[in-house]
C-alpha cells in the first residue's frame, strides 16, 4: 500500500504508522484520516503484523483536525466528517492487534482523540495534550467527549473540555490520560519494548481481552461477565491455549501460532 500523508513500516511484526505532515504539525486533513483508515486495515489484515505503534513526524503527534478544512464546513459536511472520522478511529480501538499511541509532541484535538482510540498511550516528557476545540467554537468530533470521561472520569474530562487548556505529559499521567511518560530519546524504544512484551503472548488471547473489554465495558457487570465467559470458552478451543499451558508445565517458553 502506498500513502501520501503517512509512512507504514513493519519491523519484527510491529507496524509503525507515522503521520507525516510535519510542516502542519501533522494536522488531520480528510485525506490523512482516510489514509489512517487504510493503514489500520492493512495492519489488521497482514499476517506479518502483530501490533501497531502510531506516532507523528517532527514535533507533533497530531495537532488536531486540519482547521483550514473545517473553517468553511456546512452543518451536514461537519456531521459527515465527524462520523467518518469516528468510524475510522473505532478501527484502532477495536483492532484485535494491540495499538499504542506514541506521543512525541503536540497531541491536541483530533490528535488526543486518536491517541485515546489506541489501547495504550506512551508520552514523551515534551508532549502536550488537550482538547482545545471550544477555543474554535466547536466540540471534539472524533469521540473526544465520549472517550475522555471514560478514560479519566467526568470531572477531569469536563475540566479539559471546557477550558481547552493544554497540559504537560506529567499532568496527563496523573490524570490517567497517558500510561507512561519517558524521556524523548527513550520514547520509541520504550513503546517498542511494551509492544514486544504484548505480542509475545497468544494473539487470540490478546484479541479476546480487547474484545471482552470493548464490548463489556459499558454493560452491566453480569452482561460483561457473560461476554468474558464466552471468550474464555472460545479460547479453550485453541491450540495456543494447550501450548501455553503445556509450556508452563514443562517449564519452557511457549511457541504460539495464533491458532
Ligand atoms: N490545523 C491546521 N494547521 C495547523 C494546525 C491545525 N490543527 N495546527 C498547526 N497547524 C499549522 C500552522 O497553521 C502552521 O502552518 P504555517 O506554517 O503554514 O503557518 C504550522 O502548522 C506550525 O504551527 P504553528 O502554530 O506555527 O506552531 P507553534 O509552535 O507556534 O504552535 C500549536 C503550535 C500546536 C500550539 C498551534 O499550532 C496550535 O494551536 N494549533 C492548533 C491546535 C488546535 O486547535 N487543534 C484542534 C483543532 S480542531
């Protein structure tokens, strides 16, 4: 697949998707969002990819939706733009292969929303996060009003949404918006190590955790637990389950095949 606004590189079963419009701080124009959709589908379907790192070129992860495109949108165009982006970001959230947002700099607006759609967020000490949409007279349109309170709680979410303030990585960590903060030169290596640890596990078990959490998180406890039990049962049909348990009992590392 070839991309205009992204790079897509696979090394050792890890796909690194890099948003690559550094002169515009990787602002998400519609074409870039569409390419993000193609890229996650490429990662999801390729057998040589087990996990995804998503980052930005230059001094931003993503500094938001491209304001030059939003400026003249009609209400109908805006609604369509929002729905199209939401569906693409969901592809990251529901990916059966783990996704990590690697936050190398400005992570604002649609950038923060994209990061929240990934399974984990690892931030450089220099990253700056926020949802500044209210300063432009809009609300977040790519899931921010929904994912932010689920991730950091209603009060902290409302603070960020209503002030539009930019916070540093340490504050984002304190709020639970990012999972780890590291020095800029250790960022990619740290994210890669975390991804390696994840993809060393049984792929269908990873997918089962992601699906149970995604489908069950907003349900009453009993319904969520029923989804978990289904996954637990389904995974007992896999040869990877037998391999994982046999390897433990034989005191050797498992060799998983994804079957
Ligand atoms: N949409 C379109 N262009 C953007 C952009 C966005 N969201 N964010 C940055 N850019 C562009 C700037 O217009 C500028 O382009 P130019 O060189 O052609 O003028 C370039 O990226 C560099 O940005 P600049 O503002 O000069 O850098 P800075 O270091 O002074 O400020 C930010 C960095 C992130 C604080 C500032 O760019 C900003 O506030 N961006 C918008 C953030 C935002 O509101 N996002 C939500 C959008 S819904």
